[in-house]
C-alpha cells in the first residue's frame, strides 16, 4: 500500500490536499511475484522493486529479456545469477465485433512494413 505524500499519515481512502478539487490518476500493474517491501514504502521504493519486471511496450513474442542478479543463487559464490525470460505474446481469438473493427482501423493507420 502506498501512502499519500501530502500530509496524510494513514490510508483511509481519498485524502486530497486542501483547496481546489483534486483528480486522482493511477496505473494498475499486475505482477506475477510478491514485492518484499517494508510497511510505509515510498513510491520510489515500490518502483525500484518492480522495475526489472516491466516488459517494455512493443516487445515482440520471442524476445529474450535478461534480468541481472534475479536468477538462481550462484553455486559456491555469493549473489545470484541472471534470469532470462522469453516473452510469449498471445493474440486474443475471441474478439468482439467492436474490437475487430478497432484493430482493422489501427491496421489502416499504420504504415506498411
């Protein structure tokens, strides 16, 4: 849980700064691992903990990502080896009519390669 950085000491729902109306903007990240963070972790600490788990936009199926120091413990040495991840992109097969139209529109907008 991230705590607001504008004076609230506990999370109890929206706690905007005083004054004019405030909008909340957020991103939702679905991770396949637990982030081992201490209570009251800062935004920077959370970002640092998951930074090596983010797949860059536009990554193609079959791309190999190397996560330095995130692999198995080294035998007879300190530290961990590297973790290599092969990206598998699955194309949806159950598109709605609207989704199909939108994808066709996107295809028309993109230059041929």
